[in-house]
């Protein structure tokens, strides 16, 4: 999960290694990216619950949600 987060965040790793980019700034970028994906996932869950309050009672409901979201 951490590797995916680093891949999805636009951080210049060379500048970080050289000291041109502050570590705190890099961490803030990583946190911002993680929060964006978290908020997006919570919105998808909220929409599913509004459509069908019993949707997540199925054993494969989260897997189905991921598969549906991947088609978008």
C-alpha cells in the first residue's frame, strides 16, 4: 500500500535525496494523497448505502464494490 501511495504522489525522489525537498513537505504530499483516496472510498461507500442500506451485509460486498469501481 505504501509503494502505491508513493507511486501515485508526485514527489521528486531525487530532490528529496539531495535535500532540495524537505522531508516534512514530502510527508504532507503523501498524507494529502492518502486522504484523497480515503475520502473517495468513503463517498463510494456512502452512495452504495444510500442505494441499498443492506448492501454491505453480503460477504463479498466490498470486493464487488471494488470491481464495480474499477470499471469506471
